[in-house]
């Protein structure tokens, strides 16, 4: 398309955690030790993560990405419930579940990276595996 300068990457990338990571009694999300990938400037990525988590009745589970300046439309889905966020910036929105459960959640979205490269980093709180 004439005048179109947006680069689009279609990269198949899998990342499997080598060990469970437990976060107890945390009021805020923290960077996951292994779940991050580099992203290039001016590119679009489809992000799909299947976190397995365990929570207590009072703790719940929160997930939040961080990334270089971008537009990111993302959502969580589990047990037929979908909640979503659209944000521009470097991340910070948190979504999650409160209650006792061991479950798999679907976290996915479309990341449109701005002019600076960096890492797409998954952050979570309580029992992210």
C-alpha cells in the first residue's frame, strides 16, 4: 500500500516457565522472572499467554503487562467471563480474580509498539506459575 510504513511481525514464539514462582502477601504486581520477550519498534504483536495460577480465598490473582510506549488492547478470559482494557503508554493496568481457585486463564491482546523497542514483560501477583 503506498505511503504505508507500519512494519508487521508475525513471530511464533513460545516461552515456558522452568519453575513455579510464588508471590505471597504482595499488594502490587511484580515482574515475572521468565515471562518477557523483546519487541521491536513500530511493530504489531499478537500476545497470548495461558497463566496457571493458584490463589487463596483472600488473596486472588492479578496480572499486568509492562512494555515500551505502545498502544495495547488486552483482555483476560476464564470460565466464560471476559474483561478487557485498552491503554496507551507503558502499561500499568491490572486485571484479575479474587477468590480461592486453581485455574488456567487466557491473557491475550494486540500490542502496537511505538518508536522505541524494549521488552514486553508480564507482571503478576500471587501464585503465578
